[in-house]
C-alpha cells in the first residue's frame, strides 16, 4: 500500500489468523509483525527480568574478580 502517509510500499505480516485469513498488521524486516514473531524483548524490557545477576556483563565481572582473588592468594602464599 502506497499513499502520502506511507511513501514506501508496505508488506503485510503473512501469518494466518484463527479465522483462516492473513494478519493485516504491517511486517517488519523479518517478514512478520510485532505480534507474530517480530522483535523479541531482552534485558529490562523482558517481563522475566529480575535483578541482572545473570547478564553477560555481571558474569564476566565475577569471573574477573575470582581470577583477581586467586592471583592475590597465590602472591600471598609466595611471600
């Protein structure tokens, strides 16, 4: 569909409804609308986000801290 509000042609979602027709929502780059497999939420936007303790950044920080503690203990033993 092309008009003054939507200068670029829009594509429809392509998912099938329960009634057998096709979804009338505009599709995103992946060919589906936001309801049928569009963007997935992650991080704080996701409904199951609790505290952030299992994020990649937090886990990497704990690994670095553990390595620092191990190295400190090894140095203290050598003294």
